C-alpha cells in the first residue's frame, strides 16, 4: 500500500476524488519515492517500543511507515482539507492519531504527557521549507522529553543547521542547534522524489538531543541575544556587528574579545559556542 501512496496516478486520483488541491502556502510536496520514508524511519531508530510525533502528514506515506514500526504515532497536520484523504489512506491503522492544528501553537510537552506517557518519543517530519527554522527551534527550546528529531529540509538549510563550529557555514541557527543537540546530515533527496518536484534538493537531518549542557552561560537569553546580534550583519566583524545591533561600545567588545584571547577583527562565524557563552557573561556582566 505504501507503494500505492507514492504512485503519482494514485495521488492525482485521490486528490480529485476529494477535491483536494495542493496548497503553496503550506509548502506541500508529496513524497513519490517509495525508498525515502523507510530510510527516514530507520535513521530515526523508530521501533515497537517508541512513540512518534509526525509534523505534517501529506497523504500519509511517512505516517504509514512510522505506524508500521512504532507503538503509536501522533501526527500534527494544519490542513483541514487533508483529513478526508487521510481517513482513506490510514484507515487500516489503529495506532495513529491525527491532530488538526498548527504545530507552532500546540503544547507539545502536554501532548507527549497525555499521548505517550513514559514511552521514548521521536519526532519525524518532511518540513515545509518556509517554516523549517521556527519548527526546529520550538522543538528544541521547549526542552521536550524526546530522543531525536529526524526531518527533511532544504539542502541549503541542512548545511546551515548542521554546520560545524568555526566553519564558513556556521551561523545563529547552527550555534543554537548545537547548544541543544548533536546534528547530523543523513542523506540527500532529489527533487524528482516529490510531487510536484521542488526546485531544490532536500536533505534528511537528525538532531540527537543533548543529555548534558555543552556550555553553561550565566544567562541563556543573553547568550542567544549576542549570537543573533553577531550574525545580523555577518559580513562585518564581530565587534562592528554587535556594536551596531546592540549599541555597545566597540572598546568594551574589543576588551571582551581580548579577555578570551581573540583578535578584535574576528568574524562571528570564527567563534565557538563556548566563546559566545564566555563573551555574553563578560559583556552583560
């Protein structure tokens, strides 16, 4: 049946029968490569003992693959018009629950408590490109009792999210993700694996939630405030960007850099998460 759900003729017939039209504002691209979803489930290490939160169902191809392996799947889908289609494609399963809401407005901690109890929980999703970062940051910042997050995103976004410290691609999102988790790029997915095909290549990434804090700033909010300020004008030096964004004196910022043994001409992407933590402690006192 999963092969049927990835068949373009079946998808078109299903959509026609229920009067469903793909919504650009929801970034909908249905998976038509039958090998993709089993790989996502494998990388997420989904098994019969765990629960899974899926974000965005499409017509249920990943939902079905997860339900074949997991004890329970709770899928959060914002598009009300998809519900009748899912009623057909997922009718054989009694371990799937669909929640018709915007994931950014869901109390995920409460959902996990009510739906999964003490079960280990994973998150899987084929994320719309336009809302990738807000969803990932919500999952991390809410400090949910989950083991990992395995999601498909635009390849360019995957490179930024999973960028190594002090690398050219390092930025505010990679530092934030590294604070909460260990990111890994799993595999790439070609545009032809979707209907309709997007204009860009996708990548599946996995974020393993960190059990212990990598750094311990005196004030977490101040550290992220400094990180955002530093990368607001990333072509500038750290000193110039932070001074322009936060209104701090350049001499104070240069003194802080000197205290951690760094050059005043250093650029934001050349600083590690630990150095940002130390600098925020110094600059915000």
